[in-house]
C-alpha cells in the first residue's frame, strides 16, 4: 500500500491555514481548485502520474493526514480532477482524485492511529506499506510499526523520491524474505 500525507507532500500548502472553504473546481479545470478567495490549490507536478501509476499496478492508495481541517482536505480531493496521460491509460476521462484513494485517514491525531486504522480496514501488514511524508517526526510509523517511511522535502513528492522509496522498500522486503534479489512488488505496496 502506498500511503501519502497531504500537506507539503501532495500539494504545496497546509489546508488548515492557507485556504478557506468552500474549495471548488472552476469549470473543467484539471488539477486545480480554488478556495472562496480564489487561492489556487493543485497537486505537485508529478503527483498525478504517481497516483495513476499505483492505480494501473493495483497498488492500494491511502491518505494519512493529521490536518485540523479534514473537510477542507476532502473538498480539495473531491475537486481536484485528474487525467491519466500515460500511453497505457485505457481512458482520457477526467477523474476526481478522491476516487483514486482506496483508504482515507484524514483527521487530527497520531499517524500511529492512522496506520492502525489503515491496517484494520485493509488487512495489509505494516511491512507492506510505504509512507511518504514531509515531516520526519512521522517516521515513528517505521520504528514503532514497521511501515517503510520515506521523507519528502517541502518541494513535495516527485517521481525520483517515489522511485527511491519503492526501491528501498523492495530491498528491505527482499532482505526480510532472506533473498538477495529484489522481491516482486505485488499488489500490496
């Protein structure tokens, strides 16, 4: 399972301090919503491709955010429409980004609580989860639960960071399985 924080990981702001609800899509905008004052919000440039990659490869996708404005985060995810521009895409239809997420833990509290709920809801073991987050303090999910933590700088998630994280997870998994070669990613990353 690929798990993503939202603020400064998938988009370049904190939804609880930088935007005011309602957050809505204007017209047929792709990867752009605005708040009530016209403040735009979009995913970082590589995020749509990463989300669609996960979807095409049957990798469960989850959001884990401790925002104090869960309704604003959900409005943003519901308003951000994306198009899979990969040549392998079966459709060029715009989709709500919210529909790409299999699981959502978006509420104030500990990331440990978020991951315990993700595990309970999905049945996926912690070792088969990768968590991308801009805040190092949230690496506790790795030390306490065994989730593979990947720190994302404030520049947001990009393809290089995603590939590095998946590569580290594969190597760790192969080591756990007692094999030197890379283990198959399977459908649970």
